[in-house]
C-alpha cells in the first residue's frame, strides 16, 4: 500500500451516516479513505481514495484496509447473518493491521436486550473487544429521529407495543458530528462506550403529537399487543426475523431500555443534540 494512502477509513459512506461523517472529516481537513460495496455511489471528496469492500468478503476487505490505523465501522444492513458478516470484517481488519475500531452500535446493546437487533450489536461489540491488541470505541445510538415518520401507516396511525414507555430518539446528524469529533482523536476514546440520544424522552403518543404539529397531518398512536404487531407485519410481507425486530423495538421502548436521555453528545461536542420537533422543522426548510 502506498505511503500516501490515508490511515483513517470510513465504511458505509454511501449511506446517510457514513456519508455525513466522511463529509465532516473532509471539511476538517482530515485525510481518509472511503470503503463501500458500490464505489460509484460514494460522495466525491477531493484527495480521497475509494476502495471496494464488502463485509462478506474478508479477502477484499483486508486488501482495502491494509495500512489503516483507525476504522469507522458502520454496522451492516439488518439481516439474519449480520453478526457473522461483522465478524468476517473485523477479522479482515485485524489481519490488515487496523489498530482501533469505532463501531456504530445500539443503545442498550446486551445479550438479553428486548430489541433483538441490539443483541446482534452486543455480539459484535464482544467480538471486537475480544481481539487482542485492537482498541475500540462503541457508539450506542438510540432510534433515529428521521426514521420515526416512516412508522406512520397510510391511515395516519403509528401501531406497536410500546405502551407508555419513553425513549430518546436522536438525529443522525448529531451522531455524525459526534463520530467525526471522536475520529479526530480516537486514542482519547479507547475502551469507551457512549450512549447517543436526543435531549428528551418521549412516548409514542408524544411522537404522534409532534408529527401532527410539524406536518399538519393528524397522527395518532395505537397500542398493539405483541401478537397483533407480529401478525400485521408478517401479513405485510416481512420475514419473521424482521417482524420480530420491528416489534421488539417497540417492546424495548415499553421496557424502558431506550431511555433515559444521555448527555454524551453535548459532553463530547460542546453542542446539545436536536430535539425531535426541532429536527422536523429544520428538515422541512
């Protein structure tokens, strides 16, 4: 690998989070390399080499990562084999000589988490942490604010078994700027796990009210049982694992596992995160 190839790599740069991190690093004058399955979709940044890499192909990933010291690893798309793909990529990173992985995990990641996908993140965290000589930083993100409007069904109703539970959704832009801040000096964050949330804990009923005010369209929240939620999602064509993931995300809210709100974003960046209503108002401009 040529000496002039940057030692910081960003994955998932074709997506909203990885792309935002890459742009922020470029604005800060940080040299980086971008990794993606489809390099043609990567943002065009000056003096930024791009490499084709897949989490499924360890040999290709190891080649793309050779010479990298710090890796920003955006979690792979949801799938039944995501943990296996993550482990393949981590093995490739270690084999290529990567010294530090900053991984986008999920709030409350634990082997017994109610949200099934948070268990996947816990398994990935454990695997990264188990690799000798590999430093790590975990960013445990709450649900994204920009995803919440997609929870509204065509009839204007959000349905799910969240009950009166509270959660602290976060703007993806706040996660991106926090990640970029950490990547400027990753050694200061070695061995740390940060919980990245918005500033307020909301019920789904309050989310519906905010969406009503911000969009002018009446949105309501209707509590479902677990059985009702699973049945409706499977009827809509979701695979059982996917229906379980969606349903359990609501159950995690009901169980209080996506609260309380954290101050980590403001402490790390000096700027408080956006509230959900403020995010929606900015997005409309």
